[in-house]
C-alpha cells in the first residue's frame, strides 16, 4: 500500500511547484496548491527501474525496446479499450512539444486554430508563438459543469476558416470527462468543416467512476482520419520532470507528415529515463493508480465540504477527472490581481490564476488537491484566512 498521507519535503529540490514561487512572489513560507504535479512518490516499480539504471552506471543513448511498445499497447487496450498498433505510436519529449510540432506540420503562419475558453494556457501560447491566429469558443456552465457550445463552435469554424482544434480531454481546468455523445457531435462538425483535431488526453487515466474516458478518435467512425491523440504516463504516475510522451496517429498520411516535421526539428531521440520510466509505469503502476484515485477523490470531497462550511460564496466545479478544481470567487467582487495578491500575501497560499486560462477565467482560480490531506487542510485554512 502506498502511504499518500506521508509528507515529502520538496523545498530545496529545484521544484517549480515549491521553490519557484519564492522568486515569483518574493514571499516566504508559501504553500503551493497550484501547478499540476503531485506531492506523492512515484510508483515503486518506476523507482526500481531507475535504480537499476543508476546501479549499472552507464547512461548512454537508448533504443526503444519492443517491450515498451507492448506495454503501451496493452495499457491502452486494458484501460481505454483502444486498439493501437506499434507503427501508430510516435514518441516526443512532452505533450506540448508534440502539439507544437503538429501545429507546425499541419498549419501555416496566419492559419486559425480554435481552443476552448477556459483551457490549459500553453495551448494559446503555442498558437501565438508560432504566428497562428487564435480563436476561442467559450464553454457554458450548466448544472455545475462545463458543456461545449456547438453552435458557437460551428459559427467560428465557418467564420474563421479554422484549420485545427486543440481539444483537452479530460478538460483542464474544469475536470470534465467529455461524453462519447459530445465528442461525436464535435467530431461531426470537424469532419464537416475539414478541421483537424489535436486531442490532449494526458489526464486519460485520472478519471473517477462512474465517468468513462472516451478517446476522441474512438468516439466516431473515421474520426482517426482527421485526429491525433497526445498522451503521457507522466501525469498519471507523477513523472512530469521525465519529459516523455506519446502521439497515437492512426492515419498514415498524418503520421508521415508529423514524422517529417519531427525529423526536421530533430526531435526523434528519446530520453533514456523517459523510456525506462514509461515502460515500468505501464507494467507495474496499475496498483499504485488504483490506490491513488480514491485518495484524490477523498481530497476532493474534503475540499468541497470545507468550502461549503467556511467559504460558501465560492462556487466549485466538481471534477469528473483530474486532481484539479475550478473555483469561482466572483461573489467577492475582487479584481484578478487583488484576488491573487490577497491569497499570496495574506493567506500565503498559491493557486493558479484563472485569467491565464482565457477571458472567462476572470475571478477564478485553479486548485490542485494532489497532496497529503494534512497539507491540503492547511492550504484551505489559508484560503479562508485570506478571504474572511
């Protein structure tokens, strides 16, 4: 059994989550409940694989073993009912590196790319830094969770001649696990208007029952003809610093085009630790994940109860997946800068600013609950102290 209650000292380890905030805010003793990595040890099987590498002592170039392909294929089949062939798998240093390469491979400068609002901020950064036109479709809040505005999406496909949509599935920051029916409706619009879909499915394993993860290209007949799936074990097993990811490309023409751009950027060499960690995670991490999910759910329930009792003016979007909660602080009437200032300098707690996720993120914050419950409890008390 993994002891997720065990606190692990991360200060002084060059952790972005824990150490970088001192320089960002020039404030001592801050408690981070922000960036999406977990304060838990990686699965024992992964750590053992790394120890074996270190004990051998030679960290040279590594080839991709057949056993890694088998581990990926078996995991996707067992956990997501996806049939993946070896030749459909490409490796990248990270999901964002893969998406950026795909943007370069399938669009030209000034082409238009659509994303949701709110959504994971690097999507917008990739689009604008590559000199593509950014268009957002605002999600609608309905019955306490996000739904897509298909009318708005279709209008923007037509109006802006959209070439690509970058989809977050499950959704970050809202925690929505998109239903098969929703993905089907989206996919039919994309087919109708000739829009390629880049589906970021990095949170695919962090889904709470009875919700079920549906991969975009499994949602409808022929959807794999116009889509690529990006994923990684790094989010599932808390290996974000390893920098390794997978792209599933079933359409051979798309795959060859992406491989060509990958070779052009010389991105085809894979990190030795990434290869070893990925294989070990998929082969040995199932039990660890089965223990993690209920722990995260208990933290979510604890958080929701805390807000109901101590901060009832904050509206919380209960996630169907991920370990991230989308919080609406608009009832306090604070400007975004003032809200962040109060949390950081009065409460000494750091969350992700909602405005970075798009214009509809005003007066919102994103909260990460993937930490020992005692740390979470202290962080929630600090949020209450900052606002009450």
